[in-house]
């Protein structure tokens, strides 16, 4: 068990009286890529945000590196090096691309900024061309790259990606998935991602979860779920095979 | 012509003071979307703190240089105002964050009344005079410029430069702008949002306190009701310039100062406030977000 990085145990999260998560158990081990798939409104983004304490779980617990972080304020959770590229990208619209990346590096007070920003620019050359442009005026795909780049600037131990391929051209999607793979293999970065692009995500993942109505209904390795007829019927039909 | 330039100088001085106060309104509005109605009283409190420390110091030490005196007065004013603004944010506004929009506004009005009544009770309702601190007047091409006017304008320029630098070039300023644009995302990046908001209240109070000290030096009196009219004018300046915009606050302040002195000079002084607010109404009809305000449409 010592290699478990994140463990979510029996978590229930509410929005007012609406229960969005109904007892979720999820585990992510150090150095692996895990993914979460599920229909719209299943609670995937809610789980990502609950891990970051915004909103907090009403019951159950979130354990990171053996520490209970369920009741920790969001900014302190971030300081444990959990970085998220959240749903909707949430780029600071009136800050430049460069400043958005600086915000990503707030934890270390820009100590590694110059070094790290070059890596991000290598990953997404587009961002370098646009570095003086205001975030709010970027195209959707550019914002997505910026959101991922900003999360990486935090030098995360756990990277949470909520639909990283959303709105991106197929070529860029491939680029992003390749980048995730490289970061994972070469730097041992642990990644937990939510995807609608189930095929690509399952193929990439060591571990995968299917969420339905606030509950995890299936789990297994990426390969297992890819081969599972139920998963194929619900999430993969019509997709690329 | 000389008369006109003379009025410009007076307007600029007054406008600087309004501008300094307006920044506090606009920053707080920017970061938490509320009008801190007690901000005008923070300005008044700053003036009183300066006056009290002046009386204390001059009764102990005789013959201190004016520069030292003014610095001590400003420091005392800033400390008092910052402490007060920090406290009301923490105890009165923070618990209401996320409740319905009018709740913090009503609380702020309550805080404003509390503070002005507190000063009225403890310091008395009448004008409190201070001996003239800086009385030199220079004559430049037939226009008389008082040293205190130069001090006010110069100090405003310095403070605005420092402020501009902090907001645009430092990590604190970035955190403030990030919190303003997306509080949740800022927290996800490790920004302590509560602390950032506290610092914003402290910074706004500091500028208002300097303005309070300058106002005291300029007019030579402090009175509990000073929080109201200059406060409302500075608020008007913030709205005129475009609430949420820092340069807007300064431009709005200067405009209001100028309108006020020019109107008093050429028309009747009794209607100067009417003139000010009419201009506000006219600007808002044609540009509802103020001179430098951003329209609410933005691609996010
Ligand atoms: N702020 C909120 N207030 C109230 N209900 C919410 C809020 N956010 C989400 N919900 C509800 O919680 C449920 C789960 O939402 P969530 O965003 O987690 O779904 P999701 O799996 O990420 O969906 P999608 O694939 O469409 O992004 C939905 O029914 C949604 O309507
Ligand atoms: Mg979602």
C-alpha cells in the first residue's frame, strides 16, 4: 500500500441538497496514469474538485501521501503539489499567457520559472507565440494548452486533468496524450484524468474507473475496460477502434 | 487665464486626494465585488489618527521638523486605518461572503455609521483644528501655488507609481488580480485567497489614510462627518472612472476635483456637488461601465 499516492474513500459530495457523489472509492498509485470516464453529469468534475477541497466532501475521506486532506483548505492542498487543469479551463482572462504561467509557478515563488517555462513552450510552441496575449482572447484549444501548461508549472506530484482533449483538433489531442505519456514515463509524473475521449484515455491508462450517477460502477486496468463489452457499448461505440 | 490655471491647480490637488481614496473603493470592488461603504470613514479615521498623534507628539517634543511630523502622522494614520479596515473585513464582511449580494452592502453601511458615530462620540461633533503645518506659497507667473499642494500632488504621484508596480509586477499583485478574476482557480494554484483579500483591504486603507492626513493638512480641520461627503465623492470618482479599474479611479478622482473647482470658480459654489453628480449621471448614460471600465462581455 505504500505506493498509493491518492486514495478516495467513501466520499459523498453535495451541492446544497443535491448529492453529486454517492460514496466514491478511487485509488491512484504513484507513477501511474489513471482515468475516469462516465456520462455527462456523472460527477467526474465534482470528484476532481473534491480532491482539491472545493467543494469539500461531506462524508468519507481523501488521503494524499498517507495524509488526510479532506478538510484542508484548497490552497493548502495545492501546496502539497496537487495541480489541476479544471473543467472549463479557467484561464485568468485579463492576464497574459505569460502571467497565467507565472501563476502556475506561484508555489515556488517563480524559483524554477525560467527553466520550466521553456519546457512548456517546447511542449506547446503555440503558447510561446502567444505569450503576450491576454488569456481571455485565446482560442479554446490554446486555452486548453495553457491550462495544462499552467498546471505543469506547479511541478505537481499529482496532475489532475479534467477533459484535456476538449475542443482540441485531433492532432493536438494526440500531441497532448503523447506529452502525458512522456511526462509519466520520463519523470514519473502521476496523472489522474477525466476523459470523454474514452478510447484514447483507456489505452493510455494503467488504471481506469467508470462513473455512473455519482458512483464508481466499474474498475480495472485500462486494457480490461477497453475489452469490456458493457464499456464498449456505452462509451466506445462509434469511437475510433 | 491665470485665474483658470489657478483653479486647475486647486482642482488637481483635490482630485489627487479623491483619487487616493477612490483606489480603495475600486480595489475592494474588484476583488470581492462589494462596495465598502465604510471606506470613506476609514479616510476620516486616518485624518483623526494623524491629528491625535500630532497633538501628542507636539506636546512632548517641541520644535520637531515638519517633515518628520508629517511622516509620523501618516504612519499613525495608516496603521490605525489599516487595522480597522482589516478587522471589519474579517469580522463583518468575510462571514457574509457568498450570501446574497445586498448583505455585505448593508453591513458596510452599518460599519460606516458605527465608525462615524464612534468618532463623533469620542472626539466630539465639532471641527477639530490643527495649526498650519506647511504655509509657504510660491508665486509662479502670477499663479500662487502652495507648498502643501505640491506635497499632495507629488505624494500622490509617488504612491500611485509604487502601487502600480505592486499590482502589475509583483507576485502579490498577480495573486490579487488572479483572485479578482477567478477566486476558485487562484486557490487551486495555492493562493491563500483570504489573506490576499485582507492585504487588499490593508492597502486600500493605507492610501485612504494618507489622503486623510493630506486632507487634514490642506484644510486644517478634521470632523467626524468627513467620511461622508469626500467619501461619496471618491466613490463617485471610482464609478466615473470605471469601478474595478485602478487608472480609472485616478482619472475619475482628478476629473471630480477639477469639475468641483472649476464649477465653484465660474458658477455658484452652492451647486458644485450637483454639478459633480450631474456629470456622473451623464457619463453613465453614455458609458455605463465608466470611462475606463470594461464592458461585461468577455470570452472566458
Ligand atoms: N455548482 C453546482 N451546483 C449544483 N449542482 C451542481 C454544481 N456542479 C455540478 N452540479 C451537479 O452535479 C452533478 C455532477 O456534475 P459534474 O460536473 O461533476 O459532472 P461531470 O461528470 O463532470 O459531467 P460532464 O461530463 O458533463 O462534465 C450534475 O448533476 C450537476 O448538475
Ligand atoms: Mg465535467
